[in-house]
C-alpha cells in the first residue's frame, strides 16, 4: 500500500479491481441522512427489493449477527451486523446497533446506531454514518414491500392495526402511505398510553400534511384482541422479548401480519399461518417466534418462502390463510441504503471528509 489520503478529489471508494488508493474517510450525520432519504420512499422500496434479489441470487455475504448482551442489563443489547454486498455497487461494512429500551422513559429513542462502509478494494473504512435512520428506513421499506407483494392476490388491506407504536411503527406508516396504501381505518394499541397517544398525534399530523393519504377513522384500542380482529393488515413493532399473543382464533379472518418485532406470536399462531421471511437461516434464530415454532415442530416446513421468492414469482401467497412476514433484518439492506446516502451526499459536495483520519500510511515511515 503506497497511497496517501486523497483530500476530496475522490469521494467514493475504488472498484474492487481498480487502482488501490486509500479512500477519504467521511462522517455523515443523521441530519444529512434524513435529508437524502426523506420523500424517496418508492425509490428506497425498489432499492431494498433489488438488494433482496441480490441476496437471494448469492451476490451477498451476510454472516450471523453478533449479539452483545449484558448480565447486569438483561433488557439491553448491542448487535453487530457485518455484511458484504455485491452487484453493481459493491460495498462491505458493519452496522453496530444498540437497543436500550429503558431510554424511552427518559425521552431518548431506544435504538442508536452507526454504519461503517468499507472499500472492497482496500478494506479501508471510508464512511461512518448515523444509522438509526438508515435502519428504520430499510426496515420500513422492507415492510412496505411485503405489504404490497404479499397482498397482491387478496383484497388490498383497508384496515390497518399497529401493535407497538414507537419509531419503527411511525416509519412503517410513512412508507405504507408513501407507497400508495390507503386505509379507511387505523387501529392503535400500545401498553404505554403515552406511546399510543403520541402515535395518534403523528397520524393526525401526517393526514393533515398528506390529504391524499388520510388515516381514516383512528381507534385507540385498550386490548390487542379487538385491534387484531378488526384489522386486515396488522403491524407488530413492540419490544416484547417473548410471545404475548397466544390465541389463534384472533386471526380467524386471515389478516396479513407484518411481524417486525419477531417475538410477539406463539408457535401455535405461526404454525397456523403461511410464513414468509427475509432469510430462513437468519430468522430461525435468537428465540424469534418462527424459531420457537421450529423447535415445537421439529422442522422448517412451515416456512413458505422468502420475500425474494415472492418477488421472483417462485412461490404463491395464499389468500385463504393468515400470512405472516417475519424479517430478521439483513445487514446488506443497511449497506445498500448507506451506500445510496453516501453517494448522494458526495454528489451534493457536502461530504465531511476528515483529511488526516488515516495517518500512518508508509509502511517503513
Ligand atoms: N426486523 C427488523 O428488521 C427490525 C428492524 C428494526 C427494529 N425492529 C424491531 O422493531 C421493534 C420496535 O422498535 P422501536 O424502535 O419502534 O421501539 P420503541 O421502543 O420506540 O417502541 C416500541 C413500543 O412497543 C410498545 N410495547 C412494548 N411491549 C408491548 C406489547 N406487549 N404490546 C404492545 N406494545 C408494546 C412500547 O410501549 C413502545 O411504545 C423492536 O422490537 C425492534 O427490535 C425490527
């Protein structure tokens, strides 16, 4: 390695087989991330779908996430998601995301994250991005894709219910609305009355700002049963650590369920439904509801396919059963969205490059 840091002449890393120089290192703030992503929901859903296709076709590496847990703080965790994305815009990297649910009581978001992008040619990290927004965005884009693709063979959902109404629920609602889902009724349930009330205010403000996308009648439910029974699209975005929804009869009307929080449903409900995931090996881990169902059943035959299978037309989605989408959340999605943000910020000339970040660059001084 003989390169010296560029001082802004090159804002993007080299192609893997291109000349090897040390890429400039940039820090990208949450404000910059949000400026790039806001209002681009349809484009981001397409980006996430393209990334699922690359993953399904073997053009990614997405090893298991690593969970750092704390015996003295059992409800908290920090997860490392290393990943490598091939295809037209190759990039390697790592998302490092904390979940500290007690933050919420102090008025601080539960999750905080950074995303490191690495140059596939040299391995050098070339950007560190605020990533709670990227993470929420790719999660919501994936949910919006699932809501669209998994409901294409059944009547479009008209009554949506949100169970757990924090930041992720808000992003999912924004993406559903921006990608054309229209609801006559919106149900809200949260164990915290404050969260439910805050989400209602968000829904009302969103409807005011987007007259083409009304929230319809908003109901704050006092129990999850009524919300589930009256919704044909149910979004779980709680922080439940183990199943708390136990009665398959609540799903007798066969809704589409976006099971984003992964641990809300008992194995009986999972096994009574058609199941789609983002990646089978990833999702059947870490005591998710599909993982518990696998342990109960003794096999994985209850998984009907991945969202990529649905996108490719390889599997049919039943219209006469409850359909559950459980996405584990793939690091390659963060890389795809992070790389998009980096490219846009670089194009706008607003990349904050730290010129002397890599300093010891001559092997023998
Ligand atoms: N699958 C993925 O790719 C992915 C990605 C990001 C986040 N998530 C998950 O989404 C979930 C929500 O994240 P967030 O940032 O919005 O969290 P948050 O803390 O902002 O909101 C969670 C809400 O759930 C409520 N809640 C907790 N237990 C509940 C229960 N039993 N019934 C109803 N409500 C309940 C809480 O009161 C809170 O308002 C987390 O579980 C997170 O791990 C999944």
